[in-house]
C-alpha cells in the first residue's frame, strides 16, 4: 500500500472513532486531503499524515457541532420541509406581469406584433423574417427595436 492510501485510511479511522457514518467520514477525509494539499503547496509541512489526521478530526468536530445546532438539516425528509418552488405570491405576481405584457403586445400593430413574435418566440433570424414579410432586414430590425422599446415602456407603467 502506498503512502497516500495509508494516510487516508488512518484519517478515516480517526474520524470514524468520533462516531460519524462511513459516508460522512469519507467526505470529511476527502475535504481534509484537499485542504492539506492546498496548504502544502504554499508552506512547508513536516508531517502530512499528522496534518491530514488532525485536519480531518477538526472537520469532523465542526460537522458534529453544525449537526447539533441544526439537527433538522440531517433529517432524511429534509426535501419535504424545504422546497425550491416559488412562493405563491411570486407566482401570482409573475402571472399578473405576464398578463400585462400580453396586453402590451396586443396594443402593437399587427405587423409589428407578428415580426416581434417571429423573432422572440420562433427565434427566426432577421433575414428569415424579412423574406417572409417581404421587407428589408433593416426594416425588420427597426420593427423589433421599436416593439421592444414600446413594451419596455409599457412594463414600466405597470
């Protein structure tokens, strides 16, 4: 067995003696190894093994302290408690904003609205829209720019 696996195993055993699970111990030893490696690149280390073991033990102590302060974070159903779903009030506000934007789009003249939707929703190029609408590319760009400006002003009034 080479030197690094022996060092890692020694640090792992030290952390396991502190009562952590195997998975947590492996994570802590890995984190400790990364920290020691970064430290050793800039400073002289007399005993990498000793530094690794003490760093791993210190990290395990920090982990246990965090668990004691916030035990619910380790709960197996923590995903049920915490949700990444948006707040219902945010959903209502976004819907109202979208409805207001839709009204603004409806206030554009028909050709400008059609050009804007082709560009923004169907992701057609200016050249493709120009060909479809039988107009110049510059004219299409102006329609999109004007429509965007009008909609920005429309949304500011909301």
